[in-house]
C-alpha cells in the first residue's frame, strides 16, 4: 500500500468515525429529549455526550446541553472522573455539527 492509498483510507475512516459519532449523539439526544440540568429540549447540535471509560470499556454515559456543560458541570465532572479512575471522552455536538447555521448567512 502506498502513501496515497493509506492517506485516502485514513480519510475515509475519519469520515466514518465522524458520521458514527453524529448518529450516536442524535440517538442519545433523542432518547433523553430534555437536558437533565435545565430541562430544555435537547438538540443534538448543542448537546454534549460524556462517556466514562475505564480500561477501554464504556462504564457510563451521560448527556447534557452545552450550556449546562460549560456553566455548571465541566470542572466538577472532569475532577470526579479523574478521582474515580475514569477517562472522560467528551463528544460536543457544536463541534460535530458546526455552529448550526448551515445554509444561513452569518450577519
């Protein structure tokens, strides 16, 4: 396999991983429907999924809105995860889906 083929495969795998993350975030937000912190409707474009990993295994998963994550939970949950020996994997819908203004002109 040459460098060009390898690069193309890596790009395809990266796109597949992003697509899978988007679909999982949409599914999780749809299952929960409301942010547990502020009780607003949970839109996948502004949702943050928290996966608590230990030894390569998913131990727990939670979802919240980006606003609650940034304002209330981020420091606390990161510290708790570290204290209990978990690796925290954060999937942010704002990053996966962009700013949510697709097709609109920024003013």
